């Protein structure tokens, strides 16, 4: 989804090389960058899991919401947040731009929660009908990657007009009739689907070999200084995931209230993505382990190649860089119940 990701933490009362952020009362605070989608992080916030776990250590939590990974990366680059959720494409952008972060978690594998939709009055019924049309998406997002892949496969890259828009702007442009189609994610997707026809979903793209997902990046200044708190944060996400898996309807109700969305809309979004358990995240098909990297390294490298060849990033990270960037050690520690030094 687009653009995905995040969260930030701080410990108080310790002398360390990385100085925690401060709230208005000058207390230690973890700054958490959120992506406004129904995922484990939003559920952990809504159920106060994160706040309560860090309050036990006299640490506050500050939440910052981003519309996409583009703005989250700006905050990470400025060292003003500790963690950020985003689509994995923006993770590649962060690495390409040498932002001091690492990928520590996969929130969800994207499916029907993202899609390419054409306006009902646009005359578009097939992918081929996109020729000469105006298509909006959020550049550098997972939706952008999926759209570019579709256009490339249909030899339409130079036959359409692509417009870079944030999700709210896509909905506004759609209502004005300024665009003919859009590839976006929920909840904006739900709005345009009311007067549009779905041409392709990210679930279908995954079946064809293009896996997209939302990830969590962590500021290495924070993780290097506080690996234990990083594991604590991930354990909060696992706890939220367990709530969802135990009672999806209850989770949907909580998320709907937190995001001020219709509960049925939230249920559709949840059904359109796959939340991961730590065990699933550590499989050889995804993160793997610190000794045996998983196939997600190849997903990131393929994405980097695609973005570089399309001139969306200026530097193409090597596979070795990406293997170091994808760091499952914190998930491993959480899964095994280890306390990191």
C-alpha cells in the first residue's frame, strides 16, 4: 500500500550516545510515525498497547501520521522520528538516499487493498483502453510500482499521462473528473470504486509474481542504542496481530473507530491484506534470519532495479547492501523471547 511502515521510542535516565526526543514537559518520548491504514501498528495504538508498555519504563509516545512514505522518509532523514511505516518501495528509496535506517518488520502483504480503477464514464474497460488516458497514483509507492509494471507489460509506458498525487488529492481529482483512472489504496480506493471499475488488484499482481507490502523502517540511531526497546515495540505489534487473529470483527471495530471509517469498509481492507506472524515473517520466503536472508531481499532488489531503470531513484543499491538493510535480528529476538543487550 502505498506507502506505508512507523514508530519511535526512547528510554529515559540513561547516559547514551543517542539522546531521546522530549515532549513538552521535557520527558523522554518515542516518536511513532504512522501510516493511516488498518494495520497492526494502528491497532496497537488504538488499544493502548504501545503506550502502556513504554509507560512502564517512564517513556512517552508521540504519534505522527503520514499520508505516504515520501513524507515519512523526509522525517527519518531529518532524524525527527525513530520508526516509520511505508510501502516497501519507499524503503528502497530510503536506502538509495542513504538514510540511516534499517528494515525490521513487514506489517502486511498487500492484496485487494490496492487496485487500479477506471472511471465508469471513461470508456476504459481493459488495460489496453488506458492508452491516451490520465492516470493518478502516489509516486514511489507500492501502487506506483504495480501501475508501472502493468503499463510496461502492456507496452503503454509512453502512451499515458501519469500524475503524482497524494491519496486525498486522487479522490478530489476523481470527483472533479480530472483523471480517468487511478492506482491507489484504501480508504481512497473505496471512494473511487463507488463510481469506477476495477481493472487490476495487487492480489492479482502478487499472483503474477509482483509482491508488494507495507514495512517498518527504524532509525539506526535508535536501534543501535536501544535494541531492547526495538524488540519491545515489535512485541506490541505482535500482540495487536494476535488480537486481530483471535477476533477479526473486534479488531475491525476498534480500527474503524480509531480511523473514523465505516466498519464494513475496514473489514474489506483487512480482508485485502495478509497480516504476518513473527514465524511467517522469518520464513525463507520473506525476511529469513540474520544468518540466512530470505527471498524478500530479492523482492527489494528487483524493486530497486525497476525504480532505477525508470529513473525514480538515482542510485541502485547492491544486493549486499539490501541484505544488510533487511535486518530480522529484532524479530528473531522477539520470537525466541530473548533480551537484547
